[in-house]
C-alpha cells in the first residue's frame, strides 16, 4: 500500500463467481416475463452494511420532485451521483458565486434516505461557465481558481453534510482515445500537472473522501473501426487500448510519487452492447492498491427496439455481466447507472434520437428485465456474502501523506 495507508478491500473469495452466475441464470426466465413495480419493490434496497456494495443512480434535482422517480431512487439505491448539479456551470456560475442549491437538494435527500453520494465532477473539459472558459488566465491564476473551487466545493459538503459525500470524481476524461492528454483549458493553461494538483487540493479539502480519476474505455465510445470511427480497438483489452494504458501509467506514477488517488472510475456507457474487459481493470488497479468503480453505466438500444424482447434481454445480460464483474472483483464496490428512467437518460439527446431505452426503468417507471436482473444479482450477492469487509466503502478518516 502506498503512503502507509491501507485501502481495505473485499476478499475475492467472498462472492464466488460461479455462485453468482448460477443464481442469476436461474432468474433469466422470470426476468424475461413482464416484471412489475411490485416484483422489484419486494426485492427492496440492498443492505450495504452487510455486503459493502454501493449501488445507485445518477440523479437530477428537478426529477427528484417526481414522486415515482424519487421512490425508485429511495428504494433501490445506496449511493447517488448528481448527474449535472456539481459541474462548474451549475455550482460555480460566476467567478465569486457558488450556487449549491441543486446539489444540496440531492445530497440532502440522499442523507434523508441513508444513502451516500459520489461527487461528480471537480475538473472536466465540458460544462464550464463562460467566465472560466473564455478567461485570459495565467498558469498561476488558473491554479488559484482551481484550488479555490476544489476547496470550496469539497469543503461545503464536508462541513454541511459530514460523511455523506464519500467519493469524488476529481478529474474526468483527461485522455483522448489515443492516450494523449485531451486539449482543454486545464491542459493548455496549467499543463500536465493539473491532474496531480487537483488530486492534492482534493485530499487537503477532505482527507476522508475517496478520490477517483474517471473516464470511459468502452470500445465503441473510443471510436473503434466498424463502430463509427477509426480509433484504436483491442476488443476492450485494457492492456492494449491506449487510453487504458495512459490511465494506468498515470495511476502508477501517482502511487509511486505519493500523489493521493484511491481509485479509477470506469464509466461504462456500453453503446454497442459489448462490455469491455473489466477483469483487466480489476487486476491492474488491485496491483496498485487502488479501487475501481462502474460510475456511469448505461446500455443504449436502437430507438425502435424499446419493446423488442430480444433487445431487452440482451440489455439485461449486458447489465448483469457488468454488475457481476464488479461484484466478483475484490476492489470494486460501487455501481452507478447513469439515469433512472428512459425518459430522462442523457442517451436520447446525446445520440440525437438514434438510441435510447438505456437504463433500468421505462418512461412509465416500469422496471425492465435489466432492473430485475441487476437488483436480483445484487441481492443474491448480499445474501450469500455474509460478513464482508466493509472497509472499501469509505476511507479511514486518518489523513495520509501526499
Ligand atoms: C452528461 C449528462 O448526463 C447530460 O445531462 C449533460 O448534458 C452532459 O453530461 N461522461 C460524464 C458525464 O462524465 O458527466 C456526462 O453526463 C456523460 C458522459
């Protein structure tokens, strides 16, 4: 372990892979038949205190006002991520103005539900306010702005909602598909060390929170040949995909140099129905003493396939396989699905209507086969898990060096 700090992880033996697969195979038929809200609600919320697994959704404060939506989030989730409310354009709209209103609603509701929160995201190239994006910054001035933002945002949640925001996506999507640094305000003005600076500021602001680098590694989103691009492909093999290699090199360097990092977020937007090689992620992060998490899972279907049983079954299998990869990994304890219902998932807008139906519930708040499959797999794992090591859920409050 680095920095003299122990990252506690669940033992690989606690949830036997074959056990989970057998159990899940047994519910395929039930999952295929129409499952109702009541079927799923009987399953109830997983008991994280017993299994150490966090499961939940990206949420928006405006949708939490909808009682059906809020009830699904309350019932299913043990962790939530603000989908947009903590991004710069929402939370820091003017140089001297922080607007915590939307994010506070989400965090307050999570606290009332006994849930925790993944903070998302402190440094990204998108959704920046114009005062920041268009500013004429010197390196030193932009570092000051970055420090102030990270210190203020993390500090707000550390003080107002102690113990609720347990994880932060500190830096989001900093690499291109080729494994190079993505052009961004941060990269242009501050240079290569902006990532390291951000992690150091975050650790100073809340020594107890888990700090993640978050990105997407799915073949289709990397623009692989035959999948809408001419970028690299390696059938999801993270030892060959340049962005995975770049992330691994960054994490390796951080661990050796004592730069504070606890995990890698693997977004998991599976746009072509084929999950990539999460086993590789599990093993290299484990070697470095890091966690990994599935942070933004969704599985878009063609817009016309929303009620096609074969498509829904393939989607359910994809979700099951991803959840299984985390459940059976000793250093993954968090799965977040990027949205709650198909009517509000980002996919429709992002793909200009070509794809949709990407998440677990229909626009009418009905659970899809994937909902049944995911929730059942989690609950089965919980009931077979017995007493698991819960240490991976939160960091020790002891500050570490770096
Ligand atoms: C998306 C949101 O879902 C949309 O509502 C918003 O318009 C754009 O951002 N990777 C990320 C997320 O890290 O923050 C993005 O969320 C989806 C891709």
